[in-house]
């Protein structure tokens, strides 16, 4: 694990809420229906990236962005290759460290293992939100540290293209019997050649997301990368990269990384299979959706039970991916506003899921197993304001 990460960040650290965060939430009025006018001013506070006191932002942002640059220098590099002007001397491949070295501590061994993770990340980020062109477009702020022709760093895209490993052998997901991919989403091209090749010095937004996920995996080897994390980081990056403020856009990669890391500290248990059946695991949370539904609408609960429609069939994706595949991206961001602004953000997520069920109760009560599964796998209501309003009503009725 990165020495920088250990000394400056802390492996798996759960950050304490910023001082004044409770007052900030109260200032939003109704946090559960909150819709921010200043996109990232709220996001960075609610995800504990920055404190409420804006006077401290400049210094903290500079420090965090410099730290992320150090992560890039340390992690996006082949074994034995470095530039002296970056403060790292060149190391020749020797008998002690070469591609066939069986030593598990070999840098080449680490490099090849990293490739396995990278291939799965690459496969997932290339098909991120295929219904919109944003992630395939070039960013206005490519990473100059990586793309500067005068240094010897390779892009992750080239690293993927050069490897001979088969991505099918490294697929790793958390779906169980339920597909993580939404039927709403169209399939992405299978071949690297089917994507538009950008000119030298340019990189697509999906490449930036790929780098964020790869560095996260390197810094968090206990969980590394699990399929679905791409759906969590995507909306965060989109929010920063499309902000009207050019400073947020320019540093979208670094700021997204730290916000994503903080969010994952809260939801990472959902991605750890060994915790599935624990009280903090995803199975418990799926059952909690049904127990909450039983309290709010026992008739609907009994109908789903009668048809043997288990929460694993739909709630796994809803909860693990924070509903990011059920709605269009702007609506996902709107839902996340409400989740992050709520004191009990993930208890509120359970209520949002219940609200989604109750809002289609008439169809569910009339439908058979096949029809109801279609409804739950391809949710028919697109008005997220209606869903959030219903979730608030359920919360207030306790």
C-alpha cells in the first residue's frame, strides 16, 4: 500500500463530520427535498471533503489536490520506469526484479496483479452511462502529468491495450443471482477499436474515471475494485466536471477521488461479500426494505411474499448502487442530494425504496410474477420529486 496513503490519508479511515455540518443541513430548509443551486458547494460539505467554513477551503483544496498528484506519480507507473525530474531515479531491471520473478513482493508481480484489476475497471468504465455521450467526450482538462510527452508515464488506456490478459478471467461482481446491469442500459461496444480514438494529448472523461478507480483500488487493497463502483463514482465525477465554476472542472479528478473515497467509507460494506449476512451487510439491508414495507403497506408486502418476489431480485441493485441505474443521471444526482443531506442518509434510502414500491402498488397488486418483476427491474416512474415526496411522508409518519 502507498506510504503516502498510510501517512496522510489512513487506510479505510472514516472521516468525522465537519464542524457545523448539522447546522449546515438545517440551513438547507427541508434536507430531504433539498436541491442545491451551487452544485459542489453542498456536495463537498455533505461528503465531509471540506468543512462548512469556506475560509478554510483554499488551503485544504490545495493540500488535497497536491496529495492526489503524488498518488498519480506513485501509482500510474510501470516497475523500473521513472523520471529523474520527478524526484525518482531510474531503476534498471535486474535479476532481483524482473517479469518472471516469482517473489510475491516483486514490483513486476504487483504490476501484473494490478493489470487484472485494471482490466475489469476498464471494461466497466467504457460502458458507463452509454445512453449519454458525456463520458466518451474529451475532457477540457486532461492530466498533463500523465499526457506530457516529455515524461515516461504511460496512460492506463495504453496499459490495457498492451496487456494480453483476458478480462473475462478477472470479472468480479457482487450481483449474486441478480444482474448488476440495468435492462434500461444499452450494451456498450465490446472491442476497443469501436471507440473513437482521441488525438494525442487528449483523454476522454471515462479515462479520468478509470484512473480514479484504479488509484482507489491501489490504496484500498482490502476491497480493491468491485463491479458497480463505477456507477457510484460516475455521478460524482459528472457533477464536478460539468460545474460552471472552472476551478471545480479543472480539478474534477482529484476532488471526485476524495469525495468518492469518503462515500465508499460509508457504503463499502455493501461491496464486501463476506459481510453479506452480517448486520452491516447488503442482505440485512435488503430485508430491512421489506420489513419497512410491511410497516407501511402490509397488503403490498404480503402480495410480494405470496409471489415469492425476494428483495434480492431488485433491491440489491437499488441499494448497492444508490439507485444510480434506475433513473437518468440528472435525476440520480437529485436523489443523491436528498440522501446526502439527510442526517440518516441510508435509512432514508430504505424509505425511498419503499416509496418506489408503494407508488406502483396498484400495478403490483394486479400483476403476476412476471409482470411485477418487469416493473421492479425497469422502474416505470421517472418523476423523482414524487418519489422523494412520498419518502418524506413515510419518514414523517413514524
